[in-house]
């Protein structure tokens, strides 16, 4: 099964596998995996560079050229806009669903979900971060960047 999507920039699957979300020039398009039909739209001003679902299944984060937006799927609305003037190319919720790590150019910001105030900012890369992943039990973060390096950070939660 395939659904025609114009200008797709990124894609991710919901944690239960019943939905997938595609980043397009209009924002985020949500599809039902069983039917391939569009089941929702989250409209944004900029095309997303990345998308990540929270393990709780209700929140989704999209990274853009100038911000990182957290959305609530229950009412298809934005719940937080995090300023990233240097661009957000990667954003990931941790496995507990309590923390969000997102890039802002060459740095990584760690925020608590719901408050979305920065807890930690990590600035060890020399150029834009391209990917962030959480390590075992959310106790570490790994990142890659255009400076051709991979960094590892220990997180004390």
C-alpha cells in the first residue's frame, strides 16, 4: 500500500504502529497504516526536518528551520514551540516520555516534557547536529553532526 505524498521531507511511525506521519511543505500529515488514508493534519509555517513520537502515544515533536514544535494528537494542536534559530534537524523523546532532546544548530537541548524549559544545553559539536538518539534507560544521549563526529553524553536524571 502506498499513499501519494508531495514534498515529503521525513517520516515516522506511531509507537503502536497504527499511524505514520509524514513531514510535508504544509506541516505534518497523519495516515492510518491499515487503510493508507489521511486521518489528520498538523499545519505549520515551515516544512519539518524531523518527526518523533513520544512513547505515551499522544505527543509528537517536529523540528523545523526556526523552531521545534510539540503537538498533542488528541486535539491536533500545538502545545509548545521551542525556539531553535539555528535549526532543528533532530528531536527525540526519551523512553519514559518525560524528556525531549532536540538540536539547535550545533547544540542539543534537553527539556522536561510539559514544562519545556531547558534543563541542559550541550554544545560539543562544531557544526549542525544531524541526529540524536537516547541510550539505555535514558541515561545517555548519542549525537552525530556535520562535523563528521559522533558524541556520547551521560545524563543524570
